[in-house]
C-alpha cells in the first residue's frame, strides 16, 4: 500500500522524484541506482528515469521485475501507475530472451532464443541473416566467434539485449599488488567507493561480472578503481586513454601505488611503442592511419599479448573505429571509466552492448559532501560586445556569430578582474579558439598549452604549475581530459564547443581534486548572443548534478564580486 509519508513519487512517464531531505533518502537512492538513471540532483528533489538501458543494466546484474516492483511499492508515496509496471515487465523480460553460449563447434558460439518466433524474426532480419551460420534447432543458431560483439550490437538495436554467458579468457597471468605507502612516502588506501566499484565490477570472477562501466565524477580517482580491478584479475592489461599526458599519468600512478616495476609497463603512443605486461596506449594512435581508406596499422596492439583485461578510460569518448575492435575482442574482460555516459553521438547503447552495463555510479554531490571532491561554485558572467563586434555579429551567419561572440575581446577585462581577485589561487584559463587563447596568453604574459606543443614541453609546464612555480596556465581543449593538476582551484572558461555537456563536466573536473578551500568555475559568455543559448545547454549536465549557476552581467560584476554570490 502507498504511504504518503514516503519520499518517492513514480509518474506515468517513467520519471521518479525523490525527496532529498527524507530520513530514508540514502537507503532509497541506493536502491534506485540499481535500475534507473539519475537525471537531475539539485538541492531538494532528485529526478530519476526508468529507461530500457537502465532496466537491462538491472537485469544483467540479476535484478528481476519483481525485485523492482517491490522497491517501488515499498517507497512510493502514491500508487504506482499501471503502465509503469507493464513497461518495466515488458522491457526487462527482453533481457535473456536471446543468449550467447559456448558451443561444441570450433570457432563457433550458440545463439539461443527463448521462443521460435523470436528466432524467426531474427532469421529474417536483413542485417542479421548474414551473421547466422547454421540453424541447429528451431531456437538455436551458430555464429562465428569473431561476430560475438557484432551480433550484440545488431540485436540491441532490434530491442533484444543479449545475455552473454560465454565468459572471458583468463589472459596472460601478471601478479600485481597495491602498496600501503606510495613511492613518495605518503600512505595510500583506496576510498570506500573505489573499493566497492572494483568489487561490483569483478563480482568474484563470476561471468556476470568482468565487463561494464564505472561512472564517477572527475577528480574522484577513477584511475584508482582501474588499478584495484587489475589487482583483482591478476593478468596482463591494456589501458586505452585520451592523450599522451594521460598515459604518463597512468604510468606514474601505477609505479607509485602498485608493486609493478618500470620495465613491466609499456607505453604505446606517438612517442614510444613498447608492449609490456601492462601497456598504456592512446585512442589516437590506435586509430591512426595515413589515409581515410587505409588499414589501421596499430590495431595490432590488441593482439600483441594475450590481454586478460582492457580498460577504456573516458569511455564516453571512445572513437567509433575502436567500437569495431571492441566488437572483435569480446573474450576479454572490459572496464569502462567515465564521469558521464552522455555521448554526443548517441552511442550509449553501443557502450552497453560492447563494453558492458553500468556497474557503479555515485552522485557528484554525495562525494563532495564527504570531502572526496572539492566544493565548487559556478558563475556565468555575461559580457557585452564592442560596437564594432556587435555590428559584425548581427550581419553574420549563425556559425560565424558563435565564433564572434565566443572571442569577444571584452572578456579580457573580466579575466583581469578574476585573476586579481584570485591572486593566491592556481588558475586555468580554458578556451576553444587558438587565436583567442594566443591573444589572452600574450596580453597577460602567461604560458599557453595547445595540441601543437610537444608532450615533453607540455608536461614540463604542467609540472611547474603543480609545484606552484607559475599560478596561471592558458590551455586549449587538450587539457579537458585526464590532466592531474590537484592544486588548480579556479577555472575561467572563455569559449566552449557549442552545447557540449561532456566538455562542461570535464572542464569543471580540472578543479575538483580534493582540497580544503572552495573551487570556482567561471564561464564568460557574450551577452545577447547565441553563445548564451549554447552555454545553457552546456550547463545542463552540471545543473543535473546539483551545481548552482550564479548568473550576472559584467557591469554588475565590477561592483559586486562574483565569487561572493553564494
């Protein structure tokens, strides 16, 4: 029976509202995370949604429709709409109607349907008929081992998420342990949520585990989760990440916090191509080719060793060509790490089918409350244009308008004011347009880091910033991802990539490393321009994570300090 003292409201459109200040909030939040997606988490009411992917995630973890019904019924303030229950039942029961298993035929797998009618539907599907090799009985087909990923991609698009029971190859054994004390003499211990994430992913080696995605905020230590998983599987590991600096960060952390030796770690990048028991590679080198119609010469890294685990760092950025390779290596354990499963190309289903379901997630604000990431205040400052720029803006086409607004020269005055106010802080000035960044760097005499700078020089500047030898860096989008600058506490975003929510989250993440003082994220937007519209879209993800945006005009900001608008 529904109880109006309960904090959960379930709506017929499959959205759920949870009262944050209720005594049972944490208990219910943990239950909902098993079968819903968290959409918004502001101060008072959190919004969740039940989706096919969230239900298939739940089913792959062993949750049944009855388990979900019981949770909703126990905590709901009002009666559950009948269509919600019917939708959950219809969707979740699709998981497991098609299963993949080993077969007695060499190089083949068994694809088994729960009903002959489903087999008939799949057999007659244009995109699937070519993959099916032989019909063993009315409900079972043989497929090639190499089509394990491809069939899962195709079937999830058809609405039949495959229950893959084939399991994983053990891979080449490699012993690795976590240190209690790092090489720098500091004690090291996994945080509780990092330990839990690794445990849930691995599931004691059961075939239900060993593949999937861990979602944690920027700055919360996703690399540590990866190292904890490597320790559990005790096998050779390939780590794919976004750039060379990120590779070097992984290598540094592995050497500092595990028993691995330097000659046991390989770097496979544009700079070096060493294969070792644990190898860190960039997505860029893996998909590098001279011409569009050439083969990918470095795809061979996937076959250089008998990998037992592949880690996809920043899995939401996984390049499309790597999806194809991922489809071919389904026998390997696969861990995706990300701050957000939002993909601007809409390939979330492919992440589910090829990497695995979401295994672990935790709200950003929960970690902030516990001190695991920094508190951050977000400000949008709207800056007027000069008269000349305004005339150019109103006479230009939309794409040109965005660039004119983004590179508004008046933003330099705001930057100057913010730097003076945060004179004792470590500051990152981040932007999209290289000519704008160059102008800012030269105006203030700050170093500029872009993709054109070689990695050695880049890392030298990052290290100087870490050591406090310089307090301001101007950086292009190369610094969006996986750059560990723990003392950075102020980010000034002067231009962005249209409405990219991914980018907004990653840029905020540059200043979320744990620290005692509050961090500040400033986004400079040209007033009365289409940059305002795109900025609103970029803010959406952070607003959904519970971050407040204080919006003020630059004229007002000169009189009232923006960092005081708390």
